C-alpha cells in the first residue's frame, strides 16, 4: 500500500437520537445518527413511525377536513 493516501482509522463514538451510545471504528472520531439497531423497528419488532419534516402530520391535516372522498374526485361514476 502507498504511504500517506489512506485516511486515519480511529475509534468512533456513535450517538443515536434515542440516547443509545456505542463505540465502533471509522474515519471520523464522532458520529450522530437518527436511528440505530436499538430503536429501529426491524430489530425491535415494534412498529414505530419515523416522521421526518412532519410529513405524517401534513397528510393527516390535509385529509382530515375533506376525508378520503377527495381522492375519488375526477373519476367517472359507473
């Protein structure tokens, strides 16, 4: 291997949004993640909605007034 072209590989502290912290190795000394194996639904077996930028709230607000009838607008009746 060539000298001086590879990044430093150091121990890394990973901090999750749920409060979980663990140590691994990476080229960065510290990582902050939104979701980890301790809180991910696949690993925990619990269904949990991960709402980024309020998308679920926007959807609920949009359809709470009109209901789902607005989805069928414009379709021909038989």
